[in-house]
C-alpha cells in the first residue's frame, strides 16, 4: 500500500519479497522479479528533447562498430521455453548466440592471458612488503561486469551493468547502440558474509520496461551508464540509462534500489533522457541530477537540472519509506556541460560544486536558490574519466576537492580550495579511467587506469596492457604518493572500487578485460572481483574493537556513546560515507573525524573494555543525512571493522 506521498510501506514490500522468493524456488527468477510500480506512459512513447542545439559534441572515443538496425532476435528452444518460460528461454538463446562467436577469441587465449597476469602480479608484488604497501589477496568470478557498484547499509554490494552482446574482447561487448531486447540491464548482490563462490551472489533483476525505440520489446531496464547516489534511508537512486541507437541515447528512467527488501522500484520518468549523467545528494537529502546525453543521441548533452524527489514529496527517510511513482522536478538553473559525467560534490557550505571535464566548465550551484555561478578555470586542459575526491577536513565536512587522472600525459593533481586552484604533488605517471578512494585512516588509494578508453598502451580493444596501469598508488597524510602492488587484471574503462566495512577494498569492472581473461567463457560468471588489503591491515597485533553503536538515528552536533573492548587504545573515531561509483565518478565519498568527548575511566587496563563518548558532525552540510560507517582507529592508524550509523535524526 502506498500513502499519499507515494511511499510503499514495509509490509507490502515484504509480501512482494516473500512471493518472489516462493516463485524463485519453483521457477528461475530471471522472469519473476517484481515490478513495484506501473510503467509510466511517458516511457512508452518518444520523449520530447530539451537540449540546446548549440551544445558541442561530447568527446568520447569510438566504441567500435555501430549496429544501426535491430538484430533478429535469437529463437528460444521450445523445450526450454516450456520449462523456463519464454523470456528466460530467449535470454539463454541470446547467450548461446553471443558465445557462438567465442572461437574468434578462443578459450585457450583467455586462460593463458589470465595465467600470465597472475604470474606477473606475483613477481611484481613479492618485493613489496604488505606493511608498507598492502597486498592483493582474493580474486574470484562474478556474474556481473560491475560497471556500476554500490555498498549498501546491509553490508552487501550492488553490482549492475548490461547483458553482453559479444564475447570477443576486440569488439564492443555492451549493447551501446543496439535497440530491442538485447539492450537490457542486469543486477546482482554480492554478500561478503557468504564468501566468494557463486552462492554468495543473488540476481536482483531490474523491472521489465518498454523503451521508446519503436520495437515494443519488453526487457530488463537498460539502466547501464546511469547516474546514482544515496537517499537518507539507505536506498540508491538510479537515473537514466541507454535507450539504444544514435550512438547511444539517453533514457528517462528513474529507479530506486531498496537494500532492505532487495527490490527495485520505479518512479516517474525524468523530464529528459540522460545517458552518462551525474547525481549528488545534497544537505537536504534530495538528489541533484545533471548532464547526460539526451534522447537525440551521442553529442547532445542536456543542460536540464532535476531534483529527486520533487519538493512536493517528502524525502524518503525511514527504511520503510519506499519511493514508488514519485516525480523529479526541473530546477530553474541549467548546467550546460559540454561533456558528460561531471564530478559533483556537496561541500560543507551547502553548495554543489560541478567540476566539468573541460577546464573552463567549473561551476558552483546553489540548490536552494537554484542559481549557478562560475569557478576559476581549472589548470590543465580537457580531462577524460579520471578521479576527484573531497579531501578530509577534520571535524568538519570537506571544503576542498582533489582532481586527478583523466589525462595520461599529466601526472599532476589539482586542488580546488577557497575558490582557487593549486597544483599538488603528482602521482608516478598520468593515467585515465582510474578510481581514487578515501580510506578509513584518511589516506587515499588509486586503483585501475589505462592510457585511454579501452587502450592499455597497445591500441584500443587490445587486451595487452602495460604493467604500470595495474599498479596502485597511495597518498599519505602529507600528500605524498608512492606506487604499490599490481592488481591481477588491467582495469580501465568501466572499472570501479569501493571500501568494504572490514577495511578491505573491492576492485571490479572493465568488461573488455574480464571477458579477455575469463577462465570459462561458457559459464554465466562474466566478471571478476579482486580484494585489496591496505597497509593498515598488516601492522601486526589486534585491530581495535567496535562492539556496539547506537541503533537509532543520530542528530547533528550530538553526543553519543559506543562500546569498545579496546577503548583505552583508541586514538581516533571517523565516519566514512559508503561509495556508489561508475565511470570514475564517485559523488558520495566523505571522511570526517569525530570529537572524542569521553574516554574510559583513568587506570583501566588497556583491552579491558569500556565506552567512548563521541560527537556527531555539526550540520547536514558537513555530512548529508544517511548511513555512514563508523571506524575506531588506534595509534598506528589501524581501523576497527566499521559499523553502520545513521545521521540526521528527525
């Protein structure tokens, strides 16, 4: 049941989940994922385009041969259809047809490639002590390419992308320009508590939709290359996607993934299509959506700015406030980015900083007044898909951003602070398609990267890669960088990484490299995941313990207590925002120190337990409402396992 604001209450959602689980026990789940909201009529007819004709074309390298007509659908096996259902049997037929081209890039080549990468990784990393550089540990198959990832407040990881249309890594793997059934999305959950095998993954297919492509072909929503951010209730808002054709055209799709019921819910379509948009959560908990290629296709980024949910709807706050059928709304201000996926950050002044890929497109947005003003031109020229990180600023929210990567010829890093740019210490070399994370101890980690889009040093669509792009880099508290160990796979375009609650780092993405080094291209485990342990996990001794945190919501500027059996050894307490990332765009990252207001009673022996008094950040501008990981750290910078707390009591 939905209330008058469109929120579906938990009881209804749980019923839907129970029914789905029961059906799944009888029939494969691919065709049974519940669609929690009706398909809005706006998505069934061609949508009006609201894009300035004066916009310059987007700078995106060619992604291979374009298919301008709808492919003939694969014919399902009648026997499979009788058992599995027409839709699921058709999906199997499509996969068989795609795999039929595997002889163009034989399995022996994939297996030998992975073996060579494994050997070179070991040889490189054996000389690097883990206590200083960390180490890569597990490498395991995944059923998804991981083009999009999100750490959920349940501790699970959401992975989503597209169904492959090619298994030859020298061709375009994704259905970028396809229309019809093959232009489809897929999604999975990985539960680290269940290990690394196939049983640790669960399919959470997006709702079935009809796209305005003239074919009237239902398929799982093609929401790949969308934008996403967190709502205060821990749900992930996902906006846009690929309608297909025209070099890739924007979809008006608007979804929310509910981590509590593990279900997708559909909202009203946006006013414009968006392919490659950016989304950021503001101080009020609402999401600001900018840029993305319109329905007219590649080269037509939209200047329209939207907000979700619209002001007439309350912000989804509680876990049982599920947005269904809610509308977004256009803001009065526009954002005329010439290129897609700008970096967006909501900093501690409450403003949204829009840092475009073009040096002259750096803007400051006021989401309340709905205005835009200019920021100084960024040093250096155009930057492709590179990182940007809001730098830790102690007890307050971030007030500066570090921009790095995106140009393989430029190893410098650039900091925007106080309305001006400075050139900071460079990394070892320039790279693009890289991902940079804030770790619990406040240091930075760069993983992934390449020379260019799908070019790892030996030409586009060539799986051979220079070793240097596989090496991580670490930035210490003084801003100094050092090269670290090599990851197993080269990962460039569509690569991703995030910090897990136990302090390890998940690395995934790059469909080209994943299928080029797939140990079994015939199975349904298309992707792979690597786990990296930062140096703080190799300092010896026991980690600090965080035994209990408050279960309810925490207001701003409020004191609270946590229990720790090692309270006497704790020197710092920090909040780390979870990551949801794609295409090197990570708008959710945030790191804040918490004031320690009370310590264990004097004389208590170390390790005998106690409580710590802490104080939350002063305002929602410092830390937008929602879920954060709380870590306790000792004097060596070793963090506890993180526990979830929720900021923003109402």
